[in-house]
C-alpha cells in the first residue's frame, strides 16, 4: 500500500529556468516534497516533440535544469528526480494506451492547435506532437500519481489523462475469473457483514446513494481476512466499474506566477524578457535598470501610475508593504525616480538568488554529482514504473 499520497510533475529541458519558473512552479514543488511522495522528472521526450530538429539544445539543458531544481531547494533525499528517456516503460505504456485512444480526444486538446499557431516556425504537424498529451498521460499513470502540480495551460492534459485511465479500467479492469473470485471473497465475510455489503451496494446502484459509496472503503478496511486484491474486487463489484488498475489523477493547479517578464508580458525566454535563476549579478542589474516603466514618466518630475508599470508587479512579489507604499506614493508624487524605485527590487532579487547560487555551486563544480542524483532517482522510479507495467500487461492479457 502507498502510504503518502503521490505527486508527479515534469518540465521540458529547453533552456535555463527563469524566475517565472521559480515563482510559478518550482517553489511549489519544493513545498510539496516534504508533504507527499514526490516524483519530478526531466521530460526530454516531450522536448523532442518541438525540438526534434535541434536535439542538441535538449542535451545541453537536461542536467543544467536539474541544477536549477537543486538550486531552488529540491532535496534528492526527499523527492525522486529522474530522466524520462531512461525509462522506456513510459513509451510502452504510451503505446498501449494509444491503441484505444480516439484520435478526436487528441485533436481537441486546446494546446494542440494553439501551439501549432504560436510556434509557426516549426512544423508541428507530426504524430509525436499530436501524441504529446498521451505521452504525458503515460508519465502520470505509470506512477499512479494522485496529484499533478501544473499550471492552467496543462489542465487539459491532466483531463485527458483521467479519460485515458477511465477507459483503460473500463476495458481491462475486468478479468474472466473475477466473478467467481468476488463470490469467494464475499463468502469469507460473516453473514451479517455480507448482508450489509449487499444492502449498501443496492442503495448505490439503484438509488445512486453517494453516501453508501463513501462508506465502502471504511467498511472493507475492517476485514483482515481479505487481501487487497479481494477488496479491489469487492469495490469494483460495488460500483460496477472495472478495477482501478490505473489511478485517475487530479490537477493541483499552481497559481499563475504573479511575476511577469521585464516588459510586463508573461516571462519567457523566447520573448527575451526573462531573468534566469542563476543569471549573473551585473546582468540582473542591467536588465532591471533598463526595464520599461510607466511611459507617462518622461522626465523625473513627471508623476506616474504604478498600475501601468511592470516594475510595480515586481514590487508585488519582491517587496514588503512599507517598501511598496514608498514606491507607490513616490511614483504618484514624482518624489522618487524610476532608478531609485527599482533599487529595492534589484536588492531583493539578488538576496533571493544568493542561497540558490550557494546550493548550485557544488554541482556546478562537480557535474558528476548531478548525474548520480538523476541516475539514483531513475533507478527508484523504475521500480514503480515496472510494477505498474506488470499490472498493465496482466490486465490486458499480454502475458502469453
Ligand atoms: N507538458 C509539461 C509542460 O510542458 C511537461 C510534462 C510532461 C509533465 N509530462 C508531464 C508535467 C507529466 C506533469 C506531468 O510543462
Ligand atoms: Fe514604475 Fe517605480 Fe517608475 Fe513608478 S517610479 S513608473 S512604479 S519604476
């Protein structure tokens, strides 16, 4: 039995991570690692769906990205960090799920058309790109993860994952001997317990009584004479569904990062408006000093409006209340200049960055250690992935 609830998420290694990734995703990953059993992986195959013509970019970024994760505070002892392409089990599950997945499910995932429009310079009319969300489903289902912390843009992929799991369980969650085994399990119960089970089941199946369904796990938990496989059978007989071989995950929506890019749009390397997590000090100073501000402040004596200024968004993330008040009133009264206003932001970014640089340093010095962390995590992940694949093959009847 899994004790802690399991979390899984991944990122594509297409460039140095920036402060948008840190505030939008990584901080949350770090928080979760002490609360749940966390699996975090480098989605290098997913990166290939868009970068198949420039795979060297991926190669450069796989281990650099893991250093960014470690810099943010992921602890290899607390979470499992691994590399997707070292686990062919993901590809196997993807292939098996693909057999029963209607094309229309993939074609209607919004990111499919959106990304094709946005990345016009790339030919994304590939089979691999269409299959992107199904590969993601395999990533998630193979670990039976209950939670997937991702941004809003990935919610439709988690929804597809749920559909794929449901379909799999409906198709393969029943086996020929199940009925007899269910009866045998029921025969192990005392008469009044069996009668209670039947009455609960009837309430659920005939009247849709949700409370009856909720009572079932607690009721079954009492019986030490039943194996977990037998309890699963009784659950499946109860709710009329196949056994849950694969687990339907839930999305853990990460709040959109409040930190925009330097120009106020979403922070993204491709917009050229990003600050990398491990960017050097000089460059951070220059970038913030040259950030656009409220266009109304042409001269130092022109008052401005913080709401029209991206620097103000940075104050929201990086400054305390007194500093924010100082900035807002100084801006509106032209009491401070924009460079003055930006200085506390620069200081805070550098202060936030300091421990990250310190955590990254040993790995930058000895990149071999990063490889070892990933190799150890991958070995750990493989145990779970292989166990699920045995169940999947078994359920599908592929053990001939
Ligand atoms: N598609 C995700 C992204 O672009 C990366 C990813 C791949 C992922 N497989 C996953 C995220 C499984 C969560 C779970 O951000
Ligand atoms: Fe922006 Fe600050 Fe300048 Fe106002 S004073 S425009 S908030 S940088």
